């Protein structure tokens, strides 16, 4: 639909599908590499391009995707973190290598179907990132690392529309994807089973170890840190008579720390790899901070610690702040910036 809208606005559009996964085995594509990475999705893209009357190309990005997205995904779990692979895919591939290739083809920008918006501030000349108009579908929290150069080459044609409006436009254009179901799974993980995927990649991260409380007392045994994430309460296998949750993962000692619900709450976090999109911020900076995609942004203060790190202090404690996830800062609909939660 992004392509269709650009054509209606008079742009010269070329359709590109990134092949990020080998299409060589079996016949059930979605079960092998997710509904947005398989051959069926490419067939859909080709059909849309044919109806819209635009060229369509497939670019082999398998090796780069493996290095920039999958390897980082596995490394994060190996280090006891819970990553967001879409963030790396957007910054490294879609608006990284693909944008550079687009410029080499004399194309002005890369357009995607993200529910987000970009504007240019006439006073400062800087590009700004905004939430998508449809709050239910907003994807701005997957785009926070984009640099000024990347935002200058990014177009989000459906960012001002609701999902219902997008489907209605697609029906009007007769696109075969108008009623296509959504997928919110990790695109490269077969059947959404990330644990099986990790076990195949690195069985060593499933070494058994101790489950302990805050005092270090052993309460039970686990079957691998990659089976757990902060805030998890299922699958602990403990008969303590209390409802316990994962508080922390310790890869150095291969331990899972657990505690009660109240111990999950924290008021402060440190983020690294930070990006202040709108430029150097005042210190401190008042924002609403989101600590995971489904989290309702909460009032907080951000202080830059150095060029790479920032401290975020919330007005009230937040539940299950998880290393590896993104923390994204907003002022209204404006995306001020973000970073990766370190601790």
C-alpha cells in the first residue's frame, strides 16, 4: 500500500524485496521462516508490483541479515539479554545498506510500510521522527536509532493512516494483500519458537544452572538462561508455595534470580547506544519513556551520561525493566530518541 500511495502522488517507484533467508526446503513457507520472509511473501510483493505497474526486484541480503540481525540476536540471549531484532534490521538493512544502494541507483529514498512519520524542521534543518497516527499500530519505537542521514532518506507513506484505512485503500486498488493477516512474530524464527532456534544455533546457552533468590539461596535448577526473560513467571518449576518471577539473568554464573512481584519494580535504568534524534538535549530532559513495545510510556527524566549512555529515572516504579529491550523517549508524538537498556 505504501507503493500504491506513492504512485498516486506522482513518484517513480521501484519495488524491492530483501531475501534474508534461504528458500530451499519444504513447502510450508510461514512455518520455516515466518510470514514476512518466505517465498509466499515475495510472491505477494511481485503480484502487487504487477498490479501497480512497477518493476520488482529481489535482493539477496542473506549474509548481511545473518551478521547484522541474527548473530546479534543470538549474542544477546547468550549474554542474558532480551533483544529487539527489528531495530537492527531497520537501522542496518532497510535504512542502512538498502538506502545506500538506493542512492547508488539515483533513488531519493527508501519507503516502507511502517506506521510512523518523518518531518523536517525548517528552523534547525533537522529531521524529526513522530509516532504513527494510529496509536494501536505505531512502530516508531523500532526506528529510534535512525540517524539524520537515514531519516532524510526515509518515507513512511501510511504513517498518517489507520490500519483500517490502509486496508480500505488496498481494496480500492485491488491489491491481493488487502485482507492478509498480520504477523507480529520474529520473522526469521520458524513457528515463533525462538528457543528451538537458539538451541540449534548455540546449544551451549542451554546449560543447566541454579535458580536463586536475592540472597543467593538455591531454590531449584534451570535448563538454560535462554529459556527465561525478566518478568517471566511460567516455567520456573519451583514448588516454593509463592508466586515467583524472574528478576535477573546472570550469564557469568549461569544463574536465574527470582523474587516476588514487588521486586520486579524499579525506578531507574541505564541505556547505551543512545540516539537523540532531535539534537543535543537539555540536561535533564523531561519525557515519557517506553520500555517495551506494549508498554504505556511513563513520565521520566533523561540525563546524558556521555556520548553513548544515558540515565532514565521514572516518576514512579516500572515493572520488569529488561536488559536488551529498547527504551524510547517521547514528548507527545515526537520521538526524542532512545537507547538499549543495559541495566
